[in-house]
């Protein structure tokens, strides 16, 4: 996995564009991520994490985090699209004072989700548990 560039790089390359704030879309994404987070907690409390649910939990954690980052960007007028859009959203975490560990964790999560969706990668329960624990510990920072 390649190292993230600084957020400014994605702006210069046109992957992230500055436009007017989109408060209604940001609010929608925040509400969706909160609902998804609540649903994920219910699902894990009832069913737990096992080999059959590990990949879907990893993807859900990824989606919740990415929706919240996207919402934060939209609130100040940034929008990313195209190749490396998700990478730019992770790079944005540095702009909103996340530490290097958190940024690295989310970037690995992004790569893992891509591995699941595009390359048929299967993850074990332990990694899904780590992802879920990370979300539980950081959900307030993400706004969910």
C-alpha cells in the first residue's frame, strides 16, 4: 500500500475540489453513518463477530468512517471524486487533527475494504474486531 500524500496534493491534482458548502448532504451523511453505527452495534451484540461476518463488518466500519469524513469535508466546501477520492478523504483526517496512528489505521482499513470488494480478500474475525474496536473508541471524533 502506498503512503498517503498531504491533503494539499489532492487539491492541486483536482481530486479534491473547493466548492460551496453542502450542508444538507453533509447532514444526510452524518445521519446515515449514525444509523449504520447503531445497526452495526445491534448486529454485533446479537450475533457477534465470526468468520461469516468479518468481511461485512470491516466494510461497514469503513463506510461509516468514510461517510463521516465526507460529511466533514462537505461542511467546509470540499468534495472529492474520481481516482484516489477515498485516499484524499483519509488524508483529510490530518487537517482535522487526527493523529498519525488513526490516519494509518483508516488508510489500512480503506485498503482492506478494497481488497474485499475488488480482489476477493477474506479477513479473519480478529481484524474485524480490531476495526470495530477502533470505531467504538473513535466514534465521537468521527461524529457518529
